[in-house]
């Protein structure tokens, strides 16, 4: 007696698939975590992300009842063209006020840690290395961000400036983003940080970068796969941890780890850059308090009046 051929949506087939091998299970986990990106993923993307061979990906889709990867992608695209109530539930959950019970806190901690672990797994992929290559090769790195994560983009740009020249935060204050599209675009790249609900300018910047051949790295969440229409350099992380308006833990870990990867690639140049930045800091003395000093940051008001 042979097993019945799996039917139904992709996720239902995965849940019902019996006795997956270790490699096939790795593919299933990657698919579940990156489901929103699947319409734009290739078999090589799945293999790279799951750490398996493309042959294993082929066996996996056949275990789900598809003739080949092309048939699997066709079904995925069909599902995305239909309404997805699960995604709507996820979006509504972002603004739900959580019950701060011990059990809820433990579950949220687990989700936060899973998101960070995913970032470190992402850092071992070709997608990650390709993004690092782009930034390392660019003469100018324009960093931008929107909404609540704009501050994270500004912080990353400042830290990157300590590691290499040509890094700057760009906010489109000119009204036409000339900093990106007119000032030496042939030797620059863009790092854009944005999350749901995505800014109109994000899509417009991505579209013009694609049209003009400007390399674009997008750091984002996993609610939508729209950036993959414009660039292969998409670094996405889970933000849905049951926190109000989502969590930024994974995004923060991603940006910090990406900066580490860049400094490792630049090597001695970073040390020389830090020395030069340190000399300027000592000259301008912009900081009022050294945590390692026993001196108070400001004099006692009573002492100044005696």
C-alpha cells in the first residue's frame, strides 16, 4: 500500500509530510521562516538558506507532492495571489495589547532569542556575504531609514563612519534624494532600513535604484517580500515576537553583526580610521563625561555658588 499523495496548501503539506530527512527538515524550517519571500526565491536560495544541496531541495518538494521545483513555485505564487488571512491576523496582532503573564513573557523571550539566532544563521549565507561585498566595494555608502527604525539607521550610519570613509545618513531633505541619485551614483550603494507599514519613499528609492543600477541592501522584516522585486540583497529578520508594534531585537542584532562583518573585511583600515577619529575627538572634546573617570560629569551647583 502506497502513501496517499499530499494535497492542499504548502504549509498543510509540510505539516503532514512524514519522516522527512534531516536535510529535508532543514528546508522545511527555512520555508516556514521565510514563507513571504518564497515567490522570489530560487532553488539555490532555499539550498543556501537551509545549508543543503539543491538536490535535497528537489527531494523535499517531491515529498510534498510536487513534480518539481517549478511546480512548487507555481503553487506558492497561486497562494500569494489569493487572500491570506494568516497574514492579516499577524498584522492585527502587532497592535494587540499583550497579557504580561509569566507564560507570555517566556514565550516572547523564546521568540526574541529565535530571531537573534536566525540573524547569526543568516550571517553564514551567500546572501549575507554578497551584501558585505557590495558595501565593501562602494566608495560612498548612503544609509537611510524610515518610521520607528529611522533611528536605528542613523545609529548604524554613525558607527559605520567610524569604520570607513564615505558613510553617511541620508534623509531626502532635498526633497528629491539627490544625495543618492546624482552625487556619484556609479560608485555608491544604498543601505535602507524599513519595516511594515512600509514608507512610500522606500519603494520609490528601491525602484529608482533598480532602474539606475545602484546596488541596494534592504534590512527589513518578514511581513512582505516586496524588496526582492528590486534587489537580491535583502536581509530580513523576524520581528513578530508578540511585542506591541513588533520587536526590534533582531534588527538591532542584524545591523550590529553586519557592521562587524564589514570591519572584519576592511581589517587594518578600520584601525587607522579609529586612530584618526580619536585624534579629532581629543581636539574637539565633545563629551562631558568619561565613565571610567571618577570625576562628576557636571560640577555641583552649590559648589559653583560659594
